[in-house]
């Protein structure tokens, strides 16, 4: 018989403490939870350990200010907060040989497909292929799904009702975005010729729709 996870009940309100003492205790709890987590910590998770009067955003700012001279910082990622090493120390960490492996060793093509889906989601494989002007294979989509960066979106209203694709919180976490609004400016990428929906239609071959194209 599987063991149930032990439910721990804590005093969130701390009404026996002064307002200043409560704030210090709540701040310590917020910092401890974020520090201990390997994933971004959401506001909902933090609300489980602090009282209703706790100003979580103010505490986050206090923590950020306290880390001003440290080689790591508290950043907003994927709708939560996470401690991350400052970018200027990336070469030092890699040189030490202690750096964690990157989340995925994507090819340029896979990265561009992923970025395209990030901008135009929910989007079908046929629509992605139109953007590229050539067919984007099911293998490419499958690889991005296996890495946890993509998920199935709603069915498209187009004939055949193919699946659409959307990015996941893992995509935001891996690439350091808080929300999709943090993606680079699409117009700038279009000006650089890296992203466009205006590729020549004559060069496009419509991919065959398959029942299991999900």
C-alpha cells in the first residue's frame, strides 16, 4: 500500500509575534522555500507558508536588494521565482567543470521551430511549415515534446481538426523567461530575416495530415 505524503501544518499567521517579527519570519520562509527548490516557486506555493497580510512582492524585492553584491540573483521565471547565477559568471562556472548540463542540445533548426511556436501558438504543424516555407517533420515536433518544451493545444478549426502545439512552463524555465511577453521582439527578428509569415507560397509543400500527428 502506497504511503501518503505527510501533511505538515504550520502557523502561517504568527499572531503571537509583533508585526516586525512576523515580517522577518515570513521573509525567511520565502527565501528558504525559493532557495531549496530546483524549480521556479510560484506565488501560490509561497502563500502556503505565510500569512494573509504578508506582502510577498515586497519581500521578493528585499531579497533581490540583499543579493546586490552576490554572484547569484533572484529572478522571475515561468510565473515564479528562482535563484540563478548572474550571466557574467557563466564562463567561470563552465571553466570549473561543475556546471550542470544544458537543458537541451537543440539544433539551430529545432531552436527556430521552438521559437516560432512560442510566437504563434497555438499553431499546427502545417502552419509552422508554411512559416518555414518547407515541411517541418513530425520527428522535430516529437523531439521538442520529449524534451518537455511542447504540449498539445486545442484542435484547430481547419479541415481535419489537427492538433495545435503550445509551449510549456519548462520552455520558459529553460530559457529564462518569466512569461511569453519576454520573448525577443518579433518585428526585430522579422527585420533580421529570422522570423516571417510571408515566405513564398510557391516553395511550400503542404505536409500530409496524419491521424496520429499529435
